[in-house]
């Protein structure tokens, strides 16, 4: 069995679904079901004995200890995090609590119980911002610029320290911007898709020239699996999609794909401290673990658009908050 934290979130739920589609090793899924955790993402696993869901917080030491005592997972894949940059600008404290303190709770429990491997899922945002050229490498100094990325950098350092001080088997992955099914619609791409389909204005921060590297979520899940199975303890692996795009370019591509006018674009005041450019050098994971993205942006963007078009009811329940009712229906509150 493996323990997945945050397995009802966007990336975590995709990983759990991919994992159980590929093998029969059970998954213990711990998720607090905050605004971004949606158990409905895992509705396909209802009644599947291989998926053991626990509603709980990674900061709950007693709960985490009990779960590791009862289930003895061989590995822990740590997705659970507060991850919305705009929310961190409003208040950084929840990010420190979950991302930093919660990670330490998990590390302590994994060490006590002899968990074989601890894989920590992080972000390229810990590196800060790039100029017009260059790309983040694993040895790029950390220079986080938002409360969110600072909290993730803090959790990265705790994982590093656990490996160095206690000899734990730890691996860190740092990914670029993900997109694909089940993404919470506060994020840029699903927000854009939802608004465009309803002919509503699409907000673009500042001049829209911020550059991001876009990674299809299934590619990310495959990279995490490679790091879990073959990664070297103490190492960091950058995961990128080889798809650098300016935000404004992305908006125009989506509008063109949907047959919507560019007049829907609405420029809004830029986010405070908005990083200008991210780019990932993923040569290390390609060279050492044999992973490279299978999906080009031209392939995966239409797949993503079709998924949201085919799952309009899911999107509306998430946007209205009704998705929270799923847990009550399935588990009695």
C-alpha cells in the first residue's frame, strides 16, 4: 500500500486514478477536503476496495500516526498543500500551517514508522522568477516571491533536512504549471474555459506577458511515478512540459479553439509580486529516470477543453460549492 496525501485534489486525484488503473496495489488517500479537494473526482473508484479514503488533516499528528500504524504504507506521496497564490497573498498563515507544519508532521510519522520512501511534490515557483532567457535547474538557488512559494520552499528544506539528518529515503519533485481534468476553477486555464464558454469576460493580469511552462497532468503523474520507483534518495527532479507560453498567448489559443472573440479579454490590475517568467530544465529526469512528456500542448489542450465541455455538471457543482455535498452523500457527513 502507498499513502497519498491530498489525493482528492487536482493532481492528486489524477495520480490516484492513474495508479489504480495501472496496478492493484492499494492507495490510502488522506485529504482534508478543503475548497480544492473534491471527492467527486474519485467517483469512479466508489466501492473499489483498493482505494481507502480518510477525511483528515495532515497536521493532525494523532490521525497520521494511527493511519501509519494501521496500514503500514511502504511509501508516502505528498501532494497535500495550500496551493493558490492569490489566496496566499490574502493570508499566508494557512499556507505555513499546512505546507510547512503539515509536512513536518508527515516526516516525523514516516520516520517513526519506517516508511520506505517519502516523495514530496513541490513547484518550480520556489526558484523565483527568470529573465527572458534561461531555465530553472535543480541546483538553481531558491528565491520564492509569494507566501505560497515561500511555504513550499520551507517544506522542501524540511524534506531535505530529514534525508540529511535522519537518513530518510526522500525525493523531491518540482513541476511547472499543470493543466487537465479536475482542476479547480480558480486556476487560470479552467477559469478561462468556464468564462469563455459562457461568454463572460476573461481576466488577464497586467499586460498578460507573463511566461509559464505548461505541463499536462497525466505527464506529471507519470513523472512522479518514475521518481517514486527509480529516483535516487536525496535528489530533486524538475518536471516540465516543454511548453512555454505567455498568458495572453494561451488565452488567445483557448478562445480560438472555442470559436470565441478576443473581445472577451479583460485586463485587470496585476497580482502583487507577480513572477514574470518560469521555465523548467527537465534534462535530469529525462537522463536519469527516462521520463519525458508524452503529450504536446497541441495534443493536450484539445483533450482538456473536451473534458470540461463533457463535464459541465462537474464544473457547475464545483463553482457553486455543491461538490462538497458528495462527501456527505457517500460517507454520511
